[in-house]
C-alpha cells in the first residue's frame, strides 16, 4: 500500500535527522487541497524535545523531497507543523489499473496469513423463534468471518444451538398437556409460549419434563423432543440460506452437557469450584467478577458448564489460533466469568477465546409488531424486508423468478446494512422505510450505485467503448477514495468493526454518483476510456465491500 511506502520514507528521513519514532500516524485530510496524506510526526517529536514544530516539519519535509519517487507529486508543510503528501496523477491511474487487473483480490491483506480462526455466531435455540438477537449476531458474525478471510486467515464458521434446557421442557410440557400437533416451527413456538404460562402455574411439572429430556427416560417426551428439534432445525436452515451463511461446524448443547458436568465435577475436587446450597459455583469476586452456578442443585449442567466443554470440543475438531464468539452485549459479564473459570482448566483456550458483544435492536417509533400483527422476531423482520423489497420493484417486464431474486438480495441488504452501519456495541433503531431509501445511508443505496456503475460498463460495450488507463481529467474524488479501500479493510479487521466498511462505501457511492452526474462517460471524447475504467473500478470496489458486509449486488434494480 502507498501508505506503508510513505511511512518507510518518513522513517528514513527521521533516521537521517537522528530522530526516532516507532509509530507514524498517517491520515487523510478532509480537504484534498491539504494533500492525500498528512502526518503530525513533527508536532509529536517537537513536543518531546521542546522544539519548534513548524521548523522541525520543514526539516523533515526537506529530507523527504529527494525520496518522493514516482507516486508523490509534492510534500508540503501546513499549519503548526503538519507534513502533507500529494500523490501524482499517474499513481491514481495505476491504482485503477491494479484494481481491474485482479478484481476479486483487491483490498485483501496478509495480516492473518497462516492463522486459523473459528467464528461462532447465530446460536438459536430449537423450540423457540429465530429472534432479532439471532439476526444481529448472524449478520455481524458473517461479516467478521469475511473480513478475517480477506485478511488471509483460514476461517471456520460455527453454530452452537441450544437443544436442551428449560425452554425445551416448557414447549414439550405444553404439547403434552394440550396434545398440540406440530407441523411448522410456528407451531413449536406457540407451544413454547404456552409453556411459559404453564411454568408460572406448574413449575414442578415442567422441571420434571426437563429432567426427563436430559435423562431420555420417557418415550412421549423423547418423541416430542425429536419431532420439535427436527422441525426447528429445518426452519433455521432455511433462514441461514436466506441470510447467505453456510456453517462448517454445528455444535449442540446436548452433545456437551455431560462433558461439561464431568469437567465441573473434576475441577470441584481440584478447588476451582466449590459447593454452595447444593449447587456447584465459581466465585468470581476475587477476580473482579461475580459468582455463577456451574452445576445446579439438581445436578444439571447450565450454560456455564456446557461452554467449558464447548471450548474443548471446538479445539478438538479445529485447532484454532483464535475463537471468536459473537453474542449480545448483555452477556459480556457472563463470558468474563466463564473465561476466568476456563483459565484454570484450559488456560490456552481461555487465551485464544474472544467474545464480542453487540448492542440491541429496537424498531422505530416503538412499533414492536410485524406486518402480520405478531411480535417482531428476526424471522418476521427478514420476511417483512423481502415483502417490502418486492413491493418496490415496479418493473412489469420482470418475470417472477427475477423479481424474487432481486427482492431477496435488496431486502437482505437493507436489513444487514442497518445492523452493520454502526459500531457493533451500539444499540440500533431499525426504521424499515429508511433502510430502503435510495437517498443514501442504506444498503439499497449502495446496491443501486453498484448496479448503475455496472450498467455503464454494459452500455459502453454496446457502444464499442474500450477502457484505457491513460488519464486525461484532473484527479476526481472517486479516485481519492478507491485507493483507500485496502486501508479500510485492514482497519475493520483489526478493530473487529465492519461499520468502517459501511461508512467508506457510503462515501464512495456518493462520490461516484456525483462523478456520474457531472462527467460524460459514453461519448465523452478523449477522456471517456479512462472514465469507463474508473467506473468499472468503482463497481469492483463496491462489490468487494458489500461482500464483506454479507450483501450481494443484484443484476438490476
């Protein structure tokens, strides 16, 4: 990257001046008149050595003049001591050529080359609905997985599904009492809702069913469990397909429950855990956390015990360098205790495990019902988004399959971008209408810009216009953004923040739309071939950036 090249030049200049600084910060000035890069290194060093920052900046700039090379047009000093770098026209033309010479790989880096990473996300519970939290963790987890892949890592996607627990006992208990017939996931979910009410009245009965689920000791309970589990998992798979996620590993609570119990009992003897009122607990207070139960007084393993076994099982099937677990922010305190306990049992795995908590989503204006009048769930949000996308397609010449494919692409894009355009830990207000706006700050706005750029390429081909990398125009704002894409990808991957990609793409799309409105491409004279190349490069970067957000580009809109 040109950024790294400039850093090396600055280090060389500092060495010649007898100055040392390990970290050199380069930023993009808001006003391109101040350059394409700027550094405050003179201000930092001057403060440290009680020197005049402007004079030091002049000395550094003077040393850099003979190091400019073919990519730097000029080096200037501004303000109290900023050193500014202005790139050459030929650099921007070469960057456009670089993008189009290897489209799929533009923006990739090798930060995580050779690393094995597992990302666990989505984690829905069979017998319950696919709720908004599952939609958020799926969207965030898939984007992070793609960012890690783009950074050179081998990535495996994992899904840990809660197929045992009190929620299942509630659904089965309600089914047994009402003799409900389960055909769809909605039927199973309805029984779960009834089971919530039943538990409030007859908790002993539900707890007995819960024990039978765990022990597999009752035929009726076993049959209901198998039936409900199969229906739920099939429905989840349809949702994963819609969201564009394909998991490499599926883990289930039922598989790690006994392992978790045995781990806790073993380390109870070794003093990691202790007994309290019939339960087995881990005291987190000495480590700045809180106490949690790792084995109930009935001898059943809760989430805590199962998560210990899960970490070991994950590593057994895929020896990862890092294991990322995407959850709601409210689980941060829980994971802190689990990781502390894990550090005494599997210290290496505790060190390798990173939990990332996301904020909550609420619907604008407090509206918490779906289009059908039901409580909003992740599933209802997805289907409502697809329906709204279909409504907005007014092309009567489209066939049913084409309209369905586009509405799926645009609807999912609108939802995902609404989640990813903000910091992961931020709460989100989802406004359905705004999420589909073509005026900016939405997934469909980005998709529309990409489709527009791609349509220019198609029209140019019909007109016989061939792209060229011979630049005739002045440097355009689009060019000043395109070369920054690899830097943005790197930052998003390092900080685990996809919103950097989203923010960048909005700026790029806006800049391209201005370019499209102001500059004639087809029939634009001698400048047209390069403008076409610039348009194709913009499409490539928009497509790659949207891919990192888990969003596709439709054939047309």
